[in-house]
C-alpha cells in the first residue's frame, strides 16, 4: 500500500515542480490548493455514510482543488481576472485639401 502512496506523492511532486507555461496559478497557491483539497476530500470521504449530500459536495470541492493545484490552471480565476484577447487598433486619417 505504501508503494501506491509513494507513487502518487511522487507524481504530485513532479507535476508541482514542472514549470507551468499555460497556467495562471502561482506555486504557493498550487501547494495550498493540493493540501486544502486533500483535507476537504478526506473529510468528505469520512462523512460519506452519515451525511451523503455534505460529503459529496466536500469530495467534489476537494477534488477540484487538487486538480487546480496539480494542473496549475484555474478557469474561474481566469474569468475573474478578465483576460481580454488582444486587439489591434488601426487608425485611418484622411486629409482634405
């Protein structure tokens, strides 16, 4: 069992160490997302039988945070920041004699 856990931890470490060219989440945010997501996911799994609705929402949120931390990309943060595509402005001037 510890071999699987070590393999998973090494995978997460390698993903976090890679430079993320396309991502919009910093390294410290990524690490905190993985830690918080793991905690929330664990708490959701623990309460799965006692309160299933709360547990499923916790599992979903924890999984999303883990994915955000591992990939380094957050579509919600991108939408809030409002990155607009670049536009080229062409100006025409007409001179009349």
